[in-house]
């Protein structure tokens, strides 16, 4: 087995900057292919670019199988929703989901949004769970669902939201808060329209 | 030990009231209240509480959503906030220093820092207030269309007002153009009424002496003591000033009616800062009697026609560090033994000098206050008196006090004003949990008094026993035609916990036994009933064997009313 790995390491070095069904992989060092499983490993990391979605992944360690998954550690992901950094990351092509641990996210709506876990769905919906924190707007929550297409974010469970000298708290486990981003301003409402709640709340169960 | 102290000990309620802080209103008490034996009132109680209790009693911090604002903590069922204006709906509240506000909705403007709400209900430690609308800014609540009450339920005692201004920082509450109503009967109108939200209404109105914990006593007297006593006693009259305090009081009393010696008393008293005046006229079968005083700064005029005492003069105190110098001068008349035969008239001038020394070290405290009076008359006579008071006190697990009071007169003073009666008294007291021991020896009278009180505190009240003894008592009482130089009286009583429930009642009984004369010395029973706004008192006390020179064997029926 060991000589097989050595062989494909050599082949990868020859095949630098090759495309893989929409992905362009740029290893930072070696790229290893396990022929038995079809899994590529970039032990010193590299960059993967999805030319179709504009996804750019940079990581210290990457493992992927073409058309199936990408796993990364110490990753930075630039997407149209914003920029993510994550301690670890796993992309599944079917269904099109991106799971992250120790995630930090910045976009035009949120600055320095962090959470223990994150899930990015293909419907342009981001789900964050576990010690969700944001510096602007100042938010602390347990669960946050961001609908980037509609400039809305739904907070579920107890939360703290600060605007200027005013601090808003949701004190109950079933608290809800809808943040709407409009013209650089944030509108907060605890009375969430049923249509929005029914659409966004189910996403929380996917993580 | 003075007679007054002894009487206070006998009426357990006043002793307890003076030493025990007001009890809080624990939730468990609600249960006990609802188990009140007065079942016929239960339905009414529930009905009353139903509308008296705020519609949303949940603490503001436990509301589903809260908003921390510079004005306090706001909360409510739902909230819309666009970064500038926050609107609470589905029930809203605000908690800030000294008040709790509830309203159906509440609007907070972050830019101006202003909170506005319609139909507000405000609670302070002593008041419940309703207003048509209220606005809070810079920690000040301003509201209009005011109804305020101190009642636990209902508002049979209420203040109606156009506007209210409540500074939550200073704790000052001002009602403008208000009127006081009892059972919808208007009692008084005020231009500007200042209330302390933490103090009883009686104190804010000037009906209760400042600092006294006692609730407002009804200024109507109705009792039986050697005859019927009925009328107005110190009845407050609003004087129309902007202060809103009652400073003028009217007394119109019939005393001992039905007895051979009835008295009709008319009195008027008024008080302002540094000025006070009072006059009391008694119409008796033997003629008229009057007493009164007028004090304006250092000037005063006092008189008591029955004792032949009249004086006009001035006196002023000057404090110089620990020294206090009180120079005086007056023209006076006095009957030295209470009869015209010993009448003295003339001028007097002099000064009193006092020195107050006090030191405290941990639980120990020592106080020494010597004094001297030097006076001159328009006769070749001078007056010199000196003496003082020394007191040591330990306040720790137990309280021990030892004091000595003495005064020496070179020659008897001519007038009662400058006179310092010669005295030498040693007194001591010890208090430890439910045990109280007091003793006093008067060296000049060679008289010793002692009192031992033992109390057993229970959840429902205190059962107590008091033994009062006196050896070589001066001012003897007579029984069976002989002087009583010794007294031994044992009094047993029960003092229930103060009424805290609504539609509740309690009984305060006591029974005294004279151990020397082998008979019941006194007994009494007081019934107290609490409704939403008042505590009604009906009591009867009878002295069968007098224990003090000032006591006479008789019965006394009392009726009283207090604002809760």
C-alpha cells in the first residue's frame, strides 16, 4: 500500500493545477491519492476553487473526493454569502451542504459572527448553533438562521441583542427575534410573521 | 421605672410596634390570608384582589422580552424595535428605582430616551397609582389623570389628581390639584401635594409625627372612661398652603359625658417651621380653663390657667461644639403647689450650659451630659442647679444599659420653666431575646421599682408575662383603707402579629393579677379588624386594683381606626 501512495504522490506532483469536475485544486505542497478510495489528501493544505459557484476554499489540510465531498481544517471559505473561517469544514455535494465547526462568518449584514457549528445550505441559508456571537449588530444567541437572499435573520431561543445603549433580551427558550436588514439599518421584531417562521425554523433542525 | 413605660409594657402592641420592624409580605402569607376564617368575606376578597392585582404580575425581568434602557428595565409580551423606537405590546412593564409600572403597551424612543405608555398602573412600596397616560424621561415619571391609593385592594381611600410628577431618583412624588376621598366622600383638596412613596400617607400629610412608625390614627375619639368621650381630637384641617400638609388641627371634644364632671373642650393648633401656636379651652361645671402656647423662634408665651402658670419670654440655644448654651429671660407667674396661696410673680433671666460627651468603641457606648443653670430674679435671690446624666450601654448578643441621673438645686426655683427638680436615680435594663429586665432606684425617695418581662415568640404572635414590683413606693395607692407601700403585679397577655391580610381580625387580650391583694388588677381585650384600607379597633380595658397613683379603678371602652 505504501508504494501505491508514493506512486500517486509522484503523479499528483506532475498533475498540479488540474481541474476536477468544476473544482480547481491548487495544493500548497504534496497531493496524495488513495487509489483504493479515490480520496485525495492535501496534507499541507491548498486552495480549491469552484468556478461555477465562485466558492474559494483555502485550508491548512484538505481531503476530498471528486463529486462527493471536501473536508478541510483551518479553512477559509469565500462564498457569495460572505467569508467563513472554520476550525474544520465538510462539504457534501449531495445534498449540497457545507458543515463547519468553530465557524466565524462576516458578511454585509453581520460582522465577526461566530458559532460552534455552522451549516450552509444551497438555498442561501446559513444555520448557526452554539454560542452564536456577533459584534455588529451585537448579538448573543443559541441558534441563528440567516437568509442571505432575503436579508433576514431569525434568532431562536434565548438571546441578547444590543443597539446603542439599548439591550434587548429574549428570556425564554421559545423566544424568537426576526432581524431585517434594510438600507444599512437593522429592524428587530419579536413578532415573527408565520410565513417567515414556518419557512426558516425547519432549517434549525438540519444542524 | 416610669408609669408610662409600665403602661406601654402592658399594651403589648405598642411595645412590639416600637421594637419590631414591619414584617415583609411573604408569598406564604397569601396562603394564610386566603385561609382566613372569615369565609363570608372570601368571595369579596377574591373579587377585590382580582381587579386590584396587576394584570401581569410577572416580574419585569421574567417577561418574555426585556429591554434595558437608561430609564430602567422594560419588558413585555412582544417587541418591535427599528433601532430608534421600541414598542412593547401584549402587556408591558417598566422597573426602575422605587417603582414598577405596567401598561398594555409601552413605547421607547432611544434617541430622546423617553418612555411613554397609556393606562399605566404604578406600584411603589406604599402606593398603587393608576394614570391615563404616563411619560418617563430622565428618571422622572410624569402622568395625568391620576388615581392613587394606599389600600391593599379597592380604593376606598384615594387621592384623585390632575397630574403627577415622580422623581424616582429623589423619591419625591408631587400631585397637583388633588383631592382626598374616603368612600367617595371628599375630605380635602390640595394645590400641590408632596408624597413620599415609601412613607405612610399619614406621615406625608403631616398627620403622623415625622419618623414615627405608627400608622395614621383616626382623629376621632369615641371611648368610655368615667363617662363618654366623643368628638374630634387633633382633627387635621387643610390650610390651603402649597405644601399639602395638614398643619392646622381642630379639637372639639366632649369628655366624661354623663358623669358629674363633664368637660367640653375646644382646641386649635397650627404649626409652621419655627413657629407653632395652640390654644385649648375647657368648659367645666366649675368654670372655664385654658392652656396654650405661642412660639415664634426664640419668643414664646405659654399658659395653663388651672395651674396658675403664665410666662412670656425668650430663650435660644447656641451650640458651641459639644457645649450648648441656652440663655433665657421671662416674666412669669406660677403656683408652686398648684394653689393660688403659693403664687409667685416676677422676672427671671439666666442661662443653662450643657456639655455632651459620647464615645463608642465596638458594642460599648458611653454618654455623659452634665449641665448647670444659673438664674437671677427681680428679687435678691438667685437660682443655681446642676446635675447631669451618665449612661453606659453594651449592644451585642444582648443589650445592657446602666444609667445615673442626678440634679441638685441650691434653692428651689421660683418658676417651673427654669426649675430642675432635685433627683438621684440609678437605672439599669437588660434585654436578651424574649427576656427583658428593668430596674430603677430613686435615692431621694428611697424607692425601688423592677420589672421582668418574658415573651415567647410564635408565628402567630407573642405570649408574654410581666412581673412588676415596687418597694417603698412613694405616691401610694390606697386599698382597703391602707397605704400600699409595696406592689406585686403579674400581667399575662398575648400580642398577635400585626394584621397583614385583608378581611382578617385578631384579638389582643391581657389579664393582670395583684399578688399582694390577691385579686385581678386589670384586664383588657382589643379586637382588630383589617379591611382593604383601614384597621378598625374596638377594645375594653378595666382597672380593678389601681397600681399607680395616676390610675383609678374604672373601665374604658375604646374605638379606633388606622390607615393601613
